[in-house]
């Protein structure tokens, strides 16, 4: 489950874009910060996910970032640094 919280390329147009299983009632589970980046290292979107270390953690990139905006990387914040998954 994931949601976009910051849109850096379309003036906020995609804020609120979420996975098909996103449920506002379970939003407390969506606590892992992520960024979607292009192969040039440009940050296009930021958001929150319920997973940061399994195959499911790629869902924001697979479901939205890659096909919609051409993003090629997803990075997660561990509390101190951003790391590519």
C-alpha cells in the first residue's frame, strides 16, 4: 500500500495518487518514506509506503513511477539517509 505525498514535476497534480489497495483507515501503516527518481537522479515524486524492504517495496515504482513518469529508481529513507532499493 502506498501514496504520493509530494509531486515535484507537475505542480502537485499527482499528490494523493495511491495504490489500488490504499485504505485511508489503514494510513497509519503507511510510514516508510520513498522517492521516485529518473536515471538522471532527478526526484519526481515522494510518498509513503507500508513496506520498505521486500519485493512489495518496489510497488510505487512498478505501479506508477516507471510507466507514468519514466522513473527508474526508488529510494527509501531510513531515518538518516536515502538508500536505493
